[in-house]
């Protein structure tokens, strides 16, 4: 059975149909990319999977548990972590505390020992290269640093499935290379990754599989080269790949 | 409970509701134009009442003549309040509560200092007589107040709906920035709203003082009622404030008929609590992402 | 805390401890400072809740529940100590009940709900004549046992009440300091900053908020219980007075929401300034400092209340 399985997910905001009957199955340890034009419903899908939104119809299961009735903290404890497209750290807390929250509360009986938690925060901050900023206030970070903090926060709950929302967009070419490095590293650690990116180029380098969403419907699903070879698709949906 | 008692209670509730609507209008107008919640609303009404009382004792005039005087007396305060409200920082609603919580303390203490001691009432004989109407005996003052309330709500409804001024005020309520971009003088619309709201509160105060005893801390309950009405009606529409007011008046009289008058304040507080909980997010919409 | 702050705090603490003998056990000054200390306790417990991002306009509810609970228990023969503790429990329970509303309401809506809640309890105390004595309240509440030192008649028994108030303030400060270094503090800060994000990181917000409500209500109610045992009467307009809702808000926001000592410092400063310098000369306007402090906070605190809620936690795991 797939690790993550969604059936017939639909989401309506008033009259606006953001998702229309989306079916998805993601196997453990797969890296799956999600592409689609602006407003096609990508983030909405992540909001449902992480428990911030309740779908109008349909359901999603993770590791056998039904997600669509659970609150965010339960979902997080099941092992799903996520980042936000626009970084949303606790802006007035230190970088350290931002990561400490997930480490402390990821399980009902999380690591008790302060030393254990400290080690883990250090390790996470080192992973994303923010150890020297540990005492800075999150709001003072640069855009690139904030994105890395997002990643560390998502990892702080020790997820098995990571939902990454446009980790690379808005970054400099160097920042983007760094993000590519993270993708490789996380895959190496055996995580299952479901990642939205605006750049098909970025995704095709790291993903085993690509999904394309358009107006709330999955319009393509397959190996990256297959999906990208369909020129019609590339023109219609990915033509706005403005990043070099 | 006899049918006459019930009919009596309903009619009294409707009359009371008209007064409530008039009383709440100022709160609702300021709320819709500035997003601010003015906790001094009830205190201003009480202040208008004290001014009316003081003038009435001094002059012996018919209370109705004192309504415009008390209304005018609050106009300088309107400018002061507007000046303060303009300077509120985000989160605006919360800041406005903090600011007006403080101003309320100030007003209440001021009134306590100026009019210490017993409770006061404008006990004008012109208003206390009863009138018989279709088998029901009603208080003349209450009828008069309800009539005035209807007239005021009606004219405000027309003015908001059909005048240049009304258009400017409505546009400012919907979206201040967009209205300003369209060339509407939002500052003027805001100022006139404050002036009108305060004048209304001052005048209402005099009417209130003909019906109820004044006490410096009596404004809190009026403020709570105004908040309930504003939530019920959705800010800014004179007509729906009237509808909500009448509903509240009838609900209140019927509840009191059943529970006895001593639980009045409790019912007002519960009504606000219940309204907030039922309309969770209605007063301050939750951010959605 | 920087060293200068530590030294200053130590000196103020020492001065407060030595005040009774230094003032020659002057009953009026002891009463005044005790009341200031009670306001300090109240402002600090208000601050516990504000640290979680929950702005209360109704702390009078908890003071009043503590006051009435303690008074009734005392009048029914319980020892004042047990009565005050019982009142504290009642206040905590009352706070948790309105805390449940914070699951649905936030910001200004929650503030209004707390305001209505305090009003509700005041109306109950005012009219439930059989139990609360109605508007006239309850009299004949026993006094607290006096300290035998130096002798009851020197201070009119005020020294004991004074030290109790001081101990109460110290205890709530200790609790808040503990919160700041604990998991609770971490959870509350996260909830205050971004409740939704906190949820995604495994924090179930409501239980933590309820805990904050409970602690805040408990200490406010203890202050209420101590207060009624000092003045020895309880009336609806005395303990459910709007002042007990407004003043902690003024003092805490003025002193710095989220700081450990700011609210207590501001409470003592504002209260004593008002009582010593304004009350004797312009009694009608002795509350002016509070109103002015609120206006300053609402208008000139850089960024408004929002920034006042910011406090950096420094990473101690
Ligand atoms: N909470 C919400 N309330 C109302 N409408 C929403 C909400 N969230 C999303 N939408 C709408 O749903 C549609 C899909 O939005 P979504 O954010 O999922 O798109 P997206 O694919 O992530 O786009 P982008 O590439 O710009 O991030 C959009 O039209 C958006 O305006
Ligand atoms: Mg998106």
C-alpha cells in the first residue's frame, strides 16, 4: 500500500473550485514533484494534507491513518512535516527556539532531556547551515536563510513524509543549488518527499516522478522525462519557467 | 401568563428595541468607518444624560429641547476621539479596545467627580404620563423616544443611501484605501461620521435619562448592548440595526418576563457572550490562508 | 537579565522587605504598598496570559471569584488560609471556563468575551442575594492572623498582610520565571506568535492556553482573596469592579508585556504615584495616570500592542 493515498479530494472556497477530485498515491521513499501554474491548487492540496484545511469531499490516508479528520498536531505526530511557500517562522523568536518547538512537541512524550533536545536542534541547524544564526531573531533573517529555517522547522518533527512548498523559488542561483543539495541529502536519508516547485528544471533533476496539476485536476503523472517530453504540457503549464 | 401581559411585553419590547437601535447607531457607524471598537460609547451616552439632567435642573425646559444641546456639547469630544483613533496602531481592533478602555476609566471618574452621590433621573412630568392605545397602557416618554428613534434611523437610512455624503461614508466603510483612490475625501467622511455619532450619543443620553436612572458606571451595559446589536446587524446598515434592536428589545422583555427583572444585567452579558461564541469570527474574521 | 537590572531588582526587593520597620510600621503606608503589591500580582498574572497572546479584559472575574470564594469559605468557618486557597481554586476554574472560549475566539473577540464574562459574574454576585448578599455584599470577614512581631497594635496588624502580599507577588514572579524557561513557555510563545504554525509542529494549542488561563486565574484570585481579608468586606462593585480588569492591562502593557518584572514594577510605580501624589491633591483625577498610560500604549508603543507582545526567548533547551 502506498504511504500517502488521496482519493477524490475536492476543495471549494465559496464559488471557487480549487481542487476537483484529485487522486494521488505516493510510495514510501519516493521523491515526487508537483508542478502547475499559479492558482492551480498545489498549496491547497498541501494545506489539506497537513490538516489546515478540511476538503469539501474526498479523503486522504497516510500510513493507513485517515488524515482528513485529524487536526494539524495529530498529523504532524503521524510523521508529516511541511514548509510554507512564503516562509512563516515565529518571527519574534530566536532561530533556535523556532526549531526547538518541533523537537519538543513532536510527540506526546518527546525527548525529555534538555541535552538531547539541544543536540538535535544543533544538528538540524547545522544541516541547514544556520548554526551561527541560532541566537538571531527569525524576523531578521534574509530570504534565503528564512527558507532554510523553514526546512529545519519541517524536519524538527522528524517526519517520514516531507511536503515542500517551493523551497527553491525566489532564491539566487547559488541558493537554488543549495536547495538541490538538500533534496539530494534528504532523499539519501530515506525520506519520502512531495515537493512543489515552479521550475520544472529544478524538479526534474531531483524527482522520481512528476505530477502536474491544472485548475484543480491532475493532468499528468509519470517519470519526469515522460512528463516534460509532452511539449503541449510544457508550453501550456510550464512555459512560465522564467528562472534561468 | 395572560395574552394581554404577553402583548404588552411585546409592544414594550418593540419600543425598547427602537431605543436600543438609536442608542447603538453611533457605535455601529464608527465601527464600520474606522474598524475601531469604541468602549466609551455607553459612557458618552451617560455623559449626554448628565448634561441633559444638569440643564434640565437649571432651566426647567422640556427635555426634548435639551436633546440638541447635549448633542452639540459632545461634538468637541468627537474631534478629540477621532484624533486619537487615527493614531491607533495595528492590530487596530485590539488597540482601539485598549485605548477606549482607558478613556472609559477617565470618563467614568470625571462623571463621578462632577455628579457624585445619588442616581439621577430627568423626571419630567411631560413624559411620565401614560397613554392608552388599543387596550394597552403605554408610557408617553417611551412612545416618544421610539418615535424619535424611528425618525432618526429613517433619516439616516435615506441619507446613507441617497446622498453624496452617504456614498462617501459607505465607500469609506467598504474599503478606505480604494475609496481614497477614487477621489473620495475619506477624512471628511470619517470626521462627519464621528460628529454625527457623538451628536447622536449625546442626544440619546438625554432620552435615556428620562427613562432610566443615571450612574457614572452605567455606560458599560449600554456599550455591551451596542456591541451585541452591531454584531447582530453586521456593521453599518441603519435598517438592520433597527431590526436587530427590535429583536433584542423583544427578546429582553420576554426573557425578563420569565426570569424577573433582577437578572437583566446577567442576560445582557450572556447575550454578548453567546453572540460572540455563535458568530466566532464574525466580529473579527479569522485569517485564512 | 543584565547585571545592572539584577542589582536594581535586588535593591527594590530588599527595600520592600525592609519597608515595614523602616516606615515605623506606619499602617497607612503599609496598606498602600500592600495594595500596590497585590496589583503587582494581578498585573503579573495578566501577563502570563498575555505571554500566550491572550488579551484579557476581564480579570475582575477572577479577582471577584477569588474574593467571594474566600469570603464565603471564611464566613462558613474555614481558616482564612484555606479559604483564600479555595478562592484561588475557584478563580482558576472560572478562568479555565472562559479559556475554553479561546478555542474559538481570538484577539478583540476574545477580549470582548472576557469583558462580558466579568460582567456576567458581577451580575450574578449582585443579584444572587441568598448566597452573595446581593448588592450589599458580605461583611464581617475575619481578619488574617496578625504577626506577633513587633506587636499587633504597632502596625494595626498590617505587617502580616504586607508580608503576605509581598510573598504572593514573589510567588507569581517565580512561577512566571519558571514558565519562561519551561516547555510551557516555549509552547505559549509559539501559540502567541503563530498558533497555526505551532499546531503543525505538534503543539495542541488549547490545553496549553487553558493552563495559562488557569495559572493566571489562580493567582489573580489569590490576590482577590487576600484583598477581601484585608478590607474585610466584599461587594460586587468592589471586587468585580472594572478597575480590576483595566488596571492589570494598563500596568502590564505599560511595564512591557512578556517581560518578567516590567508589569509588577509598573503596577507599583503607577499605583503609588497615583495614590501618593494625585489622590491627596486632585482626588477626582487620581486615575488619570492609568488612562494616560493606556493612551500612550495604544498610540505610541512602537507598532502598538503587537510589538509589546514580542519578547525574545534565548535558546535554553
Ligand atoms: N483560504 C483560501 N480562501 C479562499 N481562496 C483560496 C484559499 N486558498 C487558496 N485559495 C484560492 O484557491 C486557488 C488555488 O490556490 P493555491 O494557493 O492552492 O494555488 P497554487 O497552485 O499553490 O498557486 P501558486 O503557484 O501561486 O502558489 C487560488 O485561486 C486561490 O486564490
Ligand atoms: Mg502555492
